[in-house]
């Protein structure tokens, strides 16, 4: 079953749409908050300038704040009314250093003190403080807001410090609650423009990036198809060369043996027939390996005992081992656990490994098969006393159609790797010139 192709354009569209939308919302929110705070600060600055100019003209106001008295109250009433009549003012309070309301546009608040107020503390320290409340929620805990009317809409709370006559100290603070209609309309328009601008920029950015990724995805797919075609042609060329090289010499031998039969004596004719049969068997084995490699593998997930398979494979090579004078030795524990795989394919793998080892050793030597079990798997080693492999050969061994044997096709080890991979195991090879070769099969326990 072919794995689904990764659709770069679709995944990028989904991820980019979410990311860019989130970024646009975050930037829009931050920009709206920043500009709103600057506009509120500007409103507070204008209010501060107005109060400062009023205090310059009405210096007795400062004397009253510094030391309130009934005699000055009636005289300063009109001056205080100027504060309440400022545009968009909901209420104005005048605090002394003791945080007591000495004058207010709401007469019920005069003489009262309220709970902790960080903004008032900052104003008495000399800062101009401004904050806004969209729906009366952010400052709901302040006790001086309980009698405030018309809180359904946005209002701005501004604290302006009142300096002494000599300007060296702060003797009080004026608190304004304003509902600036122009500022509210400007902020509403600002939100609309920021939202529209953020959405437009997000769409433009998404469209530009998506176009680039779509084109890149198309280019990648085209290159992938070309790579597959080139790889396929290269594999076909390599396979054709290996097959032609492997079959040409045996066919020539078959032809030569067949030509000797008609005029030969019975002994030589029988020898020629044996050669033809042996070469035909070799060709049949090559074709079988080639078909096994090119066809999909679907091994049955079954419990397989390795010891009987090893014995059968060694029995199959007994005559060749005897003819070459190679000693075969097995060291398999009696309690070797069964493995997970397909018995027929594993037997084919061992046949190929034994044939490689025998051909590599030539005459004489020792072929050893060692087994060991562990908690999660079984390791089977096939060791030979052959000439070994160089580092370059070891790097390429196991690749399809690469072989170091004069009469090999180069698919045996590649097929063995595929079989081990399908069984959930792996094949490892260790070798060095003059030190022989170790092929290690690591299999999962059943």
C-alpha cells in the first residue's frame, strides 16, 4: 500500500492561514492598544495644560487646596465650577494631601476619603495619570466609582497634580472623569481601520507566500518525477548489465558443452551433460533471486524456530562444503527462542549467506553459525574465514546489482535486507581484509 503523498501546498495553506491570522490579530490588538493609550495620554496632557493655566490665573485656588477654609470656599466656588464645565467632564474631584475630597462637582462626595487608589498616589507624587474604561469593568473595584453615572460608554479617568504656589511641592490632585465623545469615535474608527489594514496585509502576505510555495511545490513534484524516471532508468541499465554479464558466460559454457556431446565418447558426453545441468541450475537460481527481489514481499507473521532452518540449509550445502574442504560449525543454544517472520524467506536468506561464505573462502576454512537470545530478540551470526572486504566494498555491499563475486548477480544481500526489514529485524555486516566476514541477523522474538 503506497503511503499518501505529502501535499505541501495544502499543509502550508492551513498552517500559514492560522499563523498569519493569529499574527494579524495580535499586531492589530497591540497597535490599537498602543494608539488608544497615546490618544488618552494626549487627552490627559490637554487637561493638564488647561488646569495649569487655570492655576496660574487663579492662584487663590492653590491656597485653598493647601489650607481649605469656609471663608475661601464661597470665593473659590466659581473657579471650581470652571473645572466641572470642561468639555465631556462627568465629574471632577479635588483631593488634598490627606486623600480627602475638599471639593467635588458631586456635593455628596465632599469631605469623604476612599480606599487605596494607585492613580491618586502617583498624582500626589507629581505624575499626570490617565486610564480608560470601556464598559466600567476595569475599575469596578474602586469605591469612588459607585455614584458615577453614565458608565455604559467609555470614560477616561485623569489625575492632575496641583503644585504649590512656589512650584516646589504637590499640595493636592484633581481627578476628572470624562466621557470624550470625539475620542470614542476616533477610537472606533481606528479599530475599523486597523482591522481592515491587518486583514488586507494578512491576505496579501498569505497570497504572496502561498503563490511561492505553490510554485515551489510544483517544481519539487516535477523534479521528483524526473528523479524517479532517472533512477528507474539507471536501475534498469544496471540490472540489464548485471543480468547480461551473469548470463553471457554460462550460456557460452552451455553452448560449448552442447557442441561436445554429438562426437564425444560416453564419458565426456556425460560430463558435458552434468555441466549443462549445473549451469542451468545456477541460471535458475539467479532468475529466482531476481524475481524475488523485484516482487513485493508479504511475509507471514508467524513464529519460526531458527535451529531447524540452519540445519536444513547446511545439509543443502553439505556436498559443496565437503568438496571444498570447509568445516561447518554451529553454536546454537538449546533454549534459543523462536523469531517472528516467514520460514520460507528466512531459509532463502540463510541459503544465500551460506553460498556467499562458501564461495568467498574458496578451498579450506571454517564456516561458523552462532546464535544468541536476549529478552527482545535473537541474533544469528554467520562467520567465514574468507579474504574479507575493503572499506569501499563494505560501503557498497548490499546495494542492488553490486557484487564482488565473479559469478554473482548482486541481489542476494539486497533481498536479505528486504526480508529482514519486513520481519522487523535488520542485517549487519562486519568485515576487514584478511579477517573474514561476519553477517549478523537481528530478529525479533515471536
